[in-house]
């Protein structure tokens, strides 16, 4: 899927081997640009951290006919954000 967000506007992903993880700032930017979180958010083992057993939140975003996946490593900040927004996590 190709995002219609210019690369210069996208925050750089966190440094990970696969480059799949992003941070809460990237999610906030996408929400400001009109993306919406599709519920529920999935809490799964991180693709980049399979060996350590760390969780990551797999968040599907939609805007018009576009969809995008943002994967954010488990942290108190993302958990607080999702809880405050009453977004179900499974």
C-alpha cells in the first residue's frame, strides 16, 4: 500500500532490524493527517523482537480508501494512549 503522505512529512521509524516499528509520534502525525484507527488494536509478539517475547501493538489505520499498518513497540505511553482513547486491545 502506498501512503499519500510525503516522505518528508513522515517521522523516521525507530531503528530496528526490519524497520517495521514506528513510535507514538508517527501515529499521532498520521492521526493529525486524517487517518483513523480501526478497532481493535492487536497486541502481538513484535516481528522484530520474536526472540525476546516483547509485545508490539499492530494498529490498522484507514483514510478514504487507503489502509496502513503501524506497529509500535510496547511501552507505557502507547498503552496509556490506547486506554485513554477507549480503543480495545486484543
